[in-house]
């Protein structure tokens, strides 16, 4: 068998959508798993709606997800000459014709068809025309005669039949001379040697038209795999109403790319009852055989759960790097003070996103702890003075803040004050963190370090009962 060649072909008219990202991912995984090639093609023939900003946004999002291509990005706008040549070829072979019908004429025909309860289709007025008036025209592809239907076997959906009653003479070149999507996609896929087209099933109605064009242009027809849509929880097509739909919005919300990749792949593909997949696992296990035929429903809680998993199990060094922009965003100065990696280790267990982790990290880096009012009232009372004084004394005598030495110091404090562990730890936690949800007390003490911890205890003593 020849090498698998797949492609992702986004139109740069906006950001990379969750659905597009999943299509890209499926293509990428299949190419990697079969040692094939993954081609990236930017479909920018719609010059008015395509922007460089969108191209950059799509490339950034793919890079963030780790979906590197083997070839490309190729731009359709660089290939207009080729498309022109192919239009010419079809015209010369009598497989396409110039259509001079005006927009008004077409509108009137459409209205009439509607009134008569017929499907609005082009009626072929210009099909047999031989003159070439000096007037604007589009080029139409002649629906081949003497054939009733076009069929193909979709790798996901199975047998697909389209009756030609559904089709009419497709416009392949607009009046301004630019080629249309269905036409260029065929030329590009063929010229780029794509032998399997994996894309969203919103394109399934285009496929018979494209197959006819492959044949007319003398190309071999690739295989197709149409991936079901992604729906919102209300079973309507996923849109902004359901929350963020842009890949990079999830980066800004503090998600890890591996969580999004894992989430997206499972939206439509399964492997037994396994849920957690690294990219390497996926490259080994992914195939179209386990892609479902029905639409996936977007579930934000599951994505959040996966993100917590990847934060919990992530490399603290890497997470610390990823956390920095989020700290900056929250105006948290993390230079100096506790070591960021140690802070991260303490927070991994309890943060579902990097945004949450940044919020949780704040108390480590403040110059002055700000106390939660309720916690302050409850735990920083004048009668705690003895406890804090003993804590200052015993922790001050602790040669260094290791868990073992801290345990020893705590035992001494408990003995002197005759208090249970909780009665020591709770007020101390408020003194150290202000009352914020935080890791275990030894963890907080170790990460803050001796100097800052003692300073915060002194500060608490000063304000007791204030
Ligand atoms: N450019 C098309 C889109 O963004 C994709 C076309 C295709 O995959 O064939 O919807």
C-alpha cells in the first residue's frame, strides 16, 4: 500500500475551533501511527474573509496542541494559476461552461421553483450556449449525464449514496475569476497526493460533487472519513453559547494542552474504557475503527477533571514555567521568596487549572499576609498569644524546616500548651496563609521557609485581637 497522506485544511476566517482541532488531531494521529504524512493547507481562496491574524491564530493553536505538520503550511492563494489552468481544461473538454445568468435571473428562478414546490436548482440555461457575450460570467461544472447517483464508502459512516436529483451544475469559478471551495479542494487534495480525507461531517454533502470533479479532472478519488460534529449539552451544535469554543481560550483559562488533546480525542473515539491517553499512547492506539458514528457531546466537567489529572501528575518544573504568565496576570511577584517549583508541588493536588493554581499561590509571595476576616476572628484572638509565643520559640529553635524536625517541634508545642494537633495547626495556618485554602501545614512551613514563617507568626502576635 502507498504511504498514507492526510491533511488538515482550515479556512483562516477565525480562531481554531474545538471541532477543527479534533479534526486536525485525528489526521495527525493517523499519520503518525502509520508513518504517513500530515499536510497542513490554508484554504484562503475567500480573500475577503481570510486574514493573516486568523492564519497565525490557527498555527499558534496547533503548535500549542503539539500538532506539527510534515508538509506545509501551503496556501491556496499561492495556487490561483493552477486553478485557472484546471478551469480552462474543463472548459476545453466540454465538461464546464460559462454561465451568464445574472443574479436577478437566478433569484427569479429560485423563487419560481419555491412557489412550485420544486427544489431550487440551476436549470442549465447556459449549458448549451455557444456565444461568448462581453458580460460577467461564472463557470459551471456540468453534472455528468447518464448517471443517477454517486456512491462512496465512508470510513466512518459506511455506504453513502447521493442521487443526482440532489445536485446541479456547480459553480467552480466566480464572476471575479476566483475559484470556489469544492473545486480547489479537489485539485489540491489530488495534487498533494492526499489519499484519505478526514474532515467534519458538515462536508459530507460536498463529497459527491467532489468525487465527480476528481473523475472529470482525471484524478484518482481518495478515501473519505467524515467525523461527526461536536454538540453542546443541549444537543445543539457546539457554539459560543456553550462556553469557550476556541482552543486558545482554554490555554488562557489555565488548561494544559495534553488535557485538551486527551479530551478531544475521546469526543468521538474510544478504546475500551480507558480515559487517560498521552500523545504517545494515542499514536500507538488511535485508528478510525473506533471512531463513533454519532455526535460527541461537549462536557466541560470532564475536561476539567482531565486537566486536574494532568496538573496533579505533571512535572513541577514545567508547571512552574507554565504558571508564570498566570501569576503575572494576577500581579503576583514570584521573584525572590519561596521557590516556585516547591510552591507548585504543594498546589498540584488541589488545582484544577493554572488560574486556580496562581490564585492558590498568592499567599506564598505576599509581603504582608491579608487575613480572611472570619478566620481572623476565630483564630487570631488574644488568648492565642501563648500558643504563638511557644510556636515562635520552638520553630525558631528548629535548625531547619524539614518535615521530621517540624514534627518534633510540633510535638514540643503540643506538650507545652497541652493542645491537640488541630488546635495548633489551625491558628498557625491562618497566621501563615491568612486563611486561604492551602496544602498541609508542614508543607506550607517548608515552602515558606523559616524566615518568612517566623516573620508571619510575629506579625500575627502583633495583631492578636486587633
Ligand atoms: N476549509 C474547509 C473548512 O474549514 C475544510 C475543507 C475540507 O476539509 O475539505 O471547513
